[in-house]
């Protein structure tokens, strides 16, 4: 599961949350609520239209982002 998150975030299109939820039968937002809030507050990710993407700062600090999902 975390491999999909990390590999998707490395792409410009980001992680399709709806697709992720269907594939793994989980609620991504609920499962990673604390991590998402922390990362959004630190301007490392942005969430829009059911898609999670790294910000430019998040791209620079991508390993910090990925650790939150392990």
C-alpha cells in the first residue's frame, strides 16, 4: 500500500485517492488523517479533486513526506 503512495507521489499527476480507495478497500483520508494534516500544514502536499500531490517544497523534501506514510 505505501509503495503505491510513494510511487504515485513521485509522478506529476500525484495519487488518485478514489482509485487508491477502490484498489485497497480503505478510506485514504481517514487512514492517513494525521499525516495529511501535518503535511498540508507544512505545505508539503496539496489535496484537490481527489488527488494528492507534492508541492514544490514537498518535492524538495519528498523523503520527509514519504516517511509519514510508512
